[in-house]
C-alpha cells in the first residue's frame, strides 16, 4: 500500500494497557499555566525510566476551568493506579504547588472506583504542607460535590482537589517515519505531531512528541530490559539485519498514549497523513511480535478508514 | 417538567404548623395518588397533602411549590432533590439540611440553614438560594453547604458556623461571622462596621484565592445576579475569640 509515493508498511503498532489520570491546572495567566504544564510533565517520557508518562493534552480557556482562569489539561500514564497514586502527588507537590498561582483540579471528576477505574488521594495528602492552617471547601458540581484543599502559601493559596480519578487507558500507540535524511524526516515528524497536538484524549509524551531512540525489549546486558531498536538504526544496516528500506537515512518514532483505542487510532491516522511527503520513503510501526501488548493498531487498516485496528 | 408542582389552595384552618413535610427526597418519589394521600399534620388533625395543594406533574426530583404561606421549617433535614418555593419562606428554611437544593423566589425569615429543633448542627450539605432577603442568623451552626442570598441579610449571618459558605448579595445588617469557627462569608455589598471579633488580613487579588473565585462562579450559576467582575478581595479572619479559622470576605469592584 502506498500513499502518494510513501510505502505504508504492513505492520502494526503494539500498544499495552496503562492507567491514566487527567489534571486540570490553572494559573493567573496563560504564561504561568504553560510554565506549570512544562514543570509537571517534565521527565515523563517513558515508564522505562520515569514514574509516569506525561504530556499536555490541550490548553483551556477560562470558561473551561473550574475557577475561571486560563489553564491546561495534562494527562499522566502509568502501569497501574497504584503507580499513579505515587507519582502524581509527588509531581503536584514539587512542580505545581511550587509554581506561582497554580491550582490543580481533577480532570476526570465523575470517575468512581470500579474494575475499569479508580480514585486516589491528591489534596488529601498534600494538605499537610499547610501545617494545620489548611482549609477545605466543598463545592457542588454537575458531577456531584467536589472537595478542594486550600493550602496557604506565600502568594495566597494553593488549591488542590482532594482526590483524582484514573481510568484504564492505552500506552504505546506509535508510527515510524522512515525518511531520506535527518532534516526532512524531522520536519515530517513535526508536521505529524502538530497535526495531533490539540486532539482530545491523547498525548505524545516524548520530547516534542518525537522519539529518536526507539527501543526493543531486552538487551545483551542483563541489567537492562530495553535497548536500542537496532533493526531501525541506519548506521547499523551493514552490521545487523535491518528493517530499513533502501535510501532510508533517518527514522523517527511518534509515540501516542491515549484514553481510548479510537483516540489513538484517529491520532495515528491524522499524524501519518500530515507527516507523509516526498522525502518519507516508508511509514512503519513498532511492535514486539504481538507478544507484549494486547492492542494492535494495523497501519493499513487505520489508513483504510477503519477507526480501530 | 420533572417532578411535581404543588399549588396552595387550602382554606383549611388552622394551616400546617410547619413546612417540614416539603421534602423532595421523599415526596417526588411518590406516585400522584400516594402524594395526594401523604399525611400532613394540621393542628390536632392529619390531612392528605391533596387537601392543601393542587397537585400536578409526575415523579421526578423537583418539587415546585406555589402560593404557599411562609411556613417555618420548609425542607427540614432534606437530603436530595430540588425544592423551589415561589413565594416567601418562614423561619428555619432548610434546617439541618443534608443535601439537595432549595431555591426561594422570594424572601426568607430567620435562621436559614440553621439547626432543626432536634439537632445540634445546622445544614451539613446542599445549597440554599434565596432571590430576595433573609432574616437574622442565616447559617447558624452550619457545618457545610452553600447559602446564597441575593438581597439583604439580617443580623449575624454565620453565627457559630463551623464550615460552609454564605454569599450575601447586598447589605448585611450587623456582625457577620459572630462566633464563627470556620467557614466563609462572602459579602458582595458593603460590610457593616466590624467589631473586634474579626481581624483585617489585607487585600488580595482574586487569583490569590481561587477557591473563592470558584465559589462565586457556583453562586452565579445558582443566582444569575452575582457579579463576576471582582477586582479585589478584602479578607477578615475570625472569630478571634473562637478558633479564628473563619473568613469574612468583602468583594471590591
């Protein structure tokens, strides 16, 4: 299958079960909301080495936030709810409580504990920073009463929601751009990321949404459980078996985490269509032979118009 | 409409002693026949609700009451649902209320959201919205919830309050937050002269107190006349002779 002159490889992206939560972070203006977003989502590219995979879902207008200030919607992914319950209070405590004027609200307020969802404490833990001077405020909302903690800080109050909902989600949707050279392939990757930047329910957690160090499972070194995906390294094409086409000089991977299969499939389709161009020789996808993840996003199916793989 | 409309028709004498029977969490779940037979104490006798009101509508979650005299104790200890009173309410509106919403399109008398005679605490949840004025001691001993008063408010709103929020759209007669331990009183009109029980904690930008902005948005959602153009918040804390964790906030424009 080709789109224009770009080969769409008969491959599938192999994604796996994760858990996700959404935080709504507001601040006095858009600048500080973006500062808060950058801080809170830093060091959040891959759970291989980070406590969570994190990213900016979209920016929010004052009308869309609980306190009427500019804000951002952030998504965080981890392998289970317990890992989120550990990572999020740490990130909020260190990156958002410290950020001038920032407040933190649950972005999944209607979520209750079930097989597919859970809740964990956030403000209920962080409130103790108030050293006994913290207060709570319960406000009714369309999803029921919501309780906020008001922690006194040096610029006023840090407001943080008592608990946060989390749901089953999917991590590791991806596609590989196999291009002629670094510059044109990177431009194509950027086009793809920008095309899906404002898509709801997904994030691209890697730097600028792009990964250059795609990994495979395992390593010749016992201490590592992931190592470079040598099948796609252009400099190794004469040394090891390769999956690269002739003339491919650079590969970038776009990794997409999402709350639903449809959100990931749609983002993969939009990203690929925005990325392909004359210097993109092929589009492929990363997988582990289907043994690791239960979600398989087949490129040709996605681009043929079906929402799910 | 989702729920029942009760229109007062009674020439029955005497009238019911109180309006505690007006609980949407109980009445709106009944079928019309049951509702009509629902017992209401009137003097020494008990009559069916249908003898006091014309009843229209069907089961739902809203109870709409029209043209009723201002009975005391309306919505006493209600836990859920919506009660809309077209007209005035008497004393002890929403006494020891636990949840739901009471909207009064008119005025209310004293001790809105206060304790019912058998309870130590005032309202512990839910929301009361009064489009007109309220009497003295609104929110007495309230423990949680929101009271929004569109007009003026009598003496000592938030008397002995332990938590929760009172929003007053216009004038407060005197002594807001007297003996309050915790909780918030938001004054959108000018505060009266404050006494030593409150301490001036200074002026703040609304962005410094986002929880207050949220509360104002919620109040404006319930009562569309709440202004959202607040530029500064003047914070007073107290009651200094109690726990001193309460706050009385003057909104400035």
